[in-house]
C-alpha cells in the first residue's frame, strides 16, 4: 500500500558529526497501483508521467542548518509546480502524505520547506530551500508535488524520502 523505500535508487547517510550529514534519494515515478511499487508516486500522469525522475538531497550541517535540493526530469514542460516537505510517506491516495512539515507547528509559512519550481521545455527543473533549523525525527517523510504553487493546489505526485534529523 505505501510506497516502499526499496525503489529509492540511492539513500545515503554520509559524513560525521563535525561536517553534518547528507541524505540523497532518487526515484522514478509510477502510478500507485504499479506492479513494481516505487517511492515516487504519480497521481496525475499528465503533470508527472510515469518514468519521470526525481532526486532530493538534504544536507544538514553540524549546527542543524538544513538545505534541501530537488531536481525533477520528465514532468510537464513549461509548467509551474508547487512542492513541499510533508509529514508522512506517500501512499495510494494523495492525502496519505499528510500535512506539510512545519518547524514550529501552527507557525507561519516561513516555517515550512517550499521547493516550488517551473519546468523547462524538457520538463526539467530544480529548486532549493534553506533554513537555520533541521528536521525532527519521524516528522518529515516525503516531498509532495502540486499542480501549481499555493496552499489550495492539487497534489499530483509524491516522493517518499528517508530524511535525516537533528538530534538533541
């Protein structure tokens, strides 16, 4: 039912406490009911076709500051998408990823990880977001892609990411 991490091409925890750590995850999108499950799930193939690819990289420094980078290829060309980190893994339904991750629950929009992007003529795009804070354990699990930036957009794809967290 839930997308499995076995479809993640690479998920590496690198580095030590002096330099922080990096999590790097890649996937190819597949429909929720695909014969071979994927950590990257497309709910709308006109926006994010099956076999489009995604890479999410999280780097958290020793002090907790975190940068998250997203790269997507094969999505709908010349289109602006919304994207953000969510609390739960992807599932068969778009709502399964739950609400957006917030550094301070109930706080302002600056307390979320936003990765909105606009694709080029090949359907490729990249986005980054950086914060002085890190992610908390078991509270960030996916990146949800929406049909447009904004809070009232429709979820069109999701990628389960084994995010790392700040200890202490």
